[in-house]
C-alpha cells in the first residue's frame, strides 16, 4: 500500500542544467554549513519527470563540498521514483514523498532544494508548505525554494532556516546577456511573490527601481552586459540593502533581505 504524502503531482518539466544557478548559489551560501555537518544529507524535493537535476546536484556537491555528501531525490509521483532507480549509486538515492520530506531512520537533511514545486498551489498554501519542509531540517539546515524557466536562464528563490515559515533572503539570478530588463523575472517569481507584482506591493516597487537603474546604465552597453549589471546593482545600493559582493553580482545574481520584497 502506498503511504499518504503531503502535496500534489506537478507537470515535472525537467531539462539538464536547469538548476545550475541555484546549485551555484547553494555552493556559496549553504555549502559551508554542509561541510560542518555530522550528517551531510541533502534533499532535492520534487525533481520532476527525470532525475537529471538531482544527479547534477549530487556531482556538483561531491566535487565542490565534500566527497561524502549524500543526495536524496524525493518525488510525489511513484512512477517517477521507480524510473529513477536506474540512476541510483553510492550516495545518490531516490524516494517517494512530499512536503513531509521522509528519510530513512528519521534523518534530518542539512539542506532541501525545492524548485518549481509550489507553482500550482494557491498562495495561501505557501507558508504552510515552507513550515512543513523547514520542520524536517536539521537545526542548522536551510530550505531553498523557488522557480526558474525551462532552461535555467531566469531564476529566483527564497531561503529559510530550520523551523521557520518566513524567509531570510530573496535572490534573483539571470543570464544577463539575454536580458532586456530585470523585471523579465516577473513570470518566474516564487509563488509567494508572483501575484504580488502589482502597484503598491514591495516586489513591484523593487522591480520598477531595478528597471530604472538598468536603463540608467545603458551607456555601459558597449562594455558588456555584465558590466552594466554590476553598475545597476551599485546604483540600487543607495536605496536597498543589497547583499554579497561584486563576485556574486558578476554571475547575474542579486540577493536582498526578504522583508524588502515581502507581501504587504
């Protein structure tokens, strides 16, 4: 008998390297915590139709974090779990489940990556889903939840700590070479924000200011999109508490505290 799980089956669209931007940010922001963990198990929740992005995460983390990292892909569709069995190897496994994040022996993951899993839910269900996932984390653990386009050029996400239902940070990561304006991220905002991109909401104000700063630095086009992006972030710093440094900005990233864009 199949055990009951929390959540609904998604479309499961998956493409290779779709989540590379998220993994790259996790290597920067979360992996220092994984390195110190006594039980370095990471969960990829809702990996979709194929587990390729879970496998990519496993290889990246094994290479750049520590060789004993374990990654478990969890899917609410039992057929997808069965099909993923051919990719199981030492340190990489797959299991059936949802937001309750089941792991053998009641293990608690040091990190959970949950991407493109909340898009079909009502906004009212987001906070509850965050709480369910963060309740399963190790005390020092992180949840990274967000949305991206089909090929990973437009991504945004929030990060939450263990036992929390309110994010700490919000990140946008874009392929700046194909960018018309920063607000192009609007269709790929996390579920908690995607319906809030309207006048009077903080995320709308932030994206409007972002676009203005981008247009205000159009003279830098001849120096390349990356230089223009960094100058744009520098312009935003006078109005917003931009986090990290130019090292991250050059990657097309910008991270800010959650309260800057939190729904009113």
